């Protein structure tokens, strides 16, 4: 009669352990994402976009607009 109780206790502690490990991993993941976000923001503050990069982005947007028009069958 002791074996079913032993199995239940073992399963319960295993589930609790898995839950704790999962929560710790999730907390670490969220902290790592927040760290990377802060690094990106710091980099943006230190290096604002240049005029060249803005022109390149505008050019890419124009190309995308043209490709979408071609895909839709619209004459430019």
C-alpha cells in the first residue's frame, strides 16, 4: 500500500521541481531580452541614423512600393 503514495509524492515533487526550473529559466530569458533591449537603445542614442542610411531606407521603401505595385498588376 506504500508504493502508490510513494509514486504520487515523487511525481508531485518532480512537477514542483520542473515548475521552479521553468520559472527561473523564464525569468532569465526576460532579463536577457531586457538587457539586449537596453543595449540597442544605448547604441541608438550613441549613434543616431545618418543621412546616408535614411536615404537608403527611403530607396528600399520605394523599391518595395514598386514591387508591390507590380505584384498587384498596377501600371506605374
